[in-house]
């Protein structure tokens, strides 16, 4: 699963064009016959694989056509500046762990994302701490931060900040 947060103007159009180019590449493998493809679809239905992968947010899952993120899809979270794309992606990443998560961000630094994930997992209000002078956590908050950090380290997640993100970069990082 890849969560992607992007705010650069034109990024979505660029990503769509690059993804379309990748999908046109000849992989060399012939398409299975229609009867084999139908059998594969029916087998996946019998296994319960029709349902999407939960986002960790029941209300969001209800509004997604697969009841979550469709299996095998690249999901791009895009929107205007400061609407919460990275926060949403980070919250999904820490709530849904299935064999590991590769989290890419184009705009936010790795440290910023890690701080947000620790705050989420430890129920920490970073803004309240930042408004203090000096901006230091109280003992209770320090415990919450430590708990959030421990929980983050238990997750199978890799967080990458890349200013230039291409499908080949995603593929290369996912394979490594």
C-alpha cells in the first residue's frame, strides 16, 4: 500500500500522465483467457477479496466504492494547500498495517510526518506544547510522547520524503 500526500501545483496531472505511461508498458506476459480471468475473479470473491482494504476510518470506508481502498490500486491523496492530506495519509498509515506501509511525502519532511504520527499514536497535542515558553512537554505529555514513539517503532512502516516523485521512484523504493 502506498499513501501519497502532495501539494505541488500540477502534481496530480503529472502523476496521472506518468502512471498512464507505465500502464502502457508491455510487461511481456500475455493476458489470461477470458475463462481463466472469470475463474480468478470468482475465486477472489469466494475468498472475500472483493472488499477493499479498510482505511481505519469507517465513515471514509462507507464512501469508497470498494468499502475501503481497492486492492492493488495506487491511491493518491491530492488537494489544495493545507487541507490535511498528509495528516489523513499519516492517520491511515498508522491505523492500517497489512504487511507494511511505504509512506511517501512530496512536501512535508520525514521529521514532520514522524512528529504527527507520534502525536496521533500518543494522543499528544503538539500545538499546545509549541505555544508554551519554553515549548517543553510536561511530565504527562512526555510519557504520551514516549508511548507514541514506542507504538510507531512497533509498526512496519517506512517514511520517505522525496521532492521529485515518479512512478519509477515508487517502484524502486517499494522493491528495496
